[in-house]
């Protein structure tokens, strides 16, 4: 598997590599899939998806972050593999997405409405704040699209006084769902 290079910073922090691996697993993208990311930021998830999906669309509301996505795609040899849209979701969300990643909490209710209306098969949303995780979980339930909630935390070892200690990242709450009626989607 190709290593993702993120030489350009969006000052918001990319989705960590370990989290991207779980996102990638839950989305289970194929060459036939149209993947859509809402809130591309550094492009970390978009880059991973571009290696698996047949078609990729990334939305980012902030022009400078969209430019960061563009630069990081180019750094990974994927400059022409993704359609980039400078828009605030749900505006400009395609109606034919097979898989959707929601990378931020802004407007997620409207994004989930769109996903439910268009029958998106695999939906993954990452949340780092507990209150948003609870509200987003309820939003998935209200639309009858929730298939799984996962909470995990990654810690990285470092040397301390000749032994190994750990620095932990903030926990991530991952909501997995499907609006296609397939309760096994994303599992």
C-alpha cells in the first residue's frame, strides 16, 4: 500500500494514518464506487480513497484548504484523480455517491439528509468531540441509517528514561451507516 504524503499543511490536522486505515476498511471502496468526501482539508482521506475508488469527489468550503487538498493530491501523483469542489455541503453534493465520508461536523444534518434521500450505501463520519458524537449518533438513528459506532484511541510510543512510554491522541468516534437498506454495509 502506498504511503500517503502530506507535505502541505491545512492548519487543521489531517485524519491520522491509523484512523484512515479504519475509515478505508469501513468504506470498502471498489473500482465501481463513486466516493465523496465532505470537508477534505489536507486531502488525507481523499488521497486514500482515490487509490481505491473508480471516481472521487471532494468538497471543501474553505478555498485555502481546498488548495491544500489539491497540492497534497499532486504530491501523491493523484492530481487528476479527484474532482474538487469549493462548496459548503450539502450544496454540490453528487446524487450518485456510493460511499460518503463526513470529515467535519458542520452541516452534518443536511449532509445526512442528502445521503438518506439519495441512498448512499456506505457512510462514515469521524467526530472528536463527545457532545457532537452524541448528537451525530442520534442524527444517524433518526434517519435509520446507523449500523455501527466505534470509539478508538491511538497512542504512539516514545523513549522515556530508557523505556517506552506513550503519547495518546484524542479519541475518535466513528459513526458508520448505510442509507441503501443494507444493514451489513460498512461492516
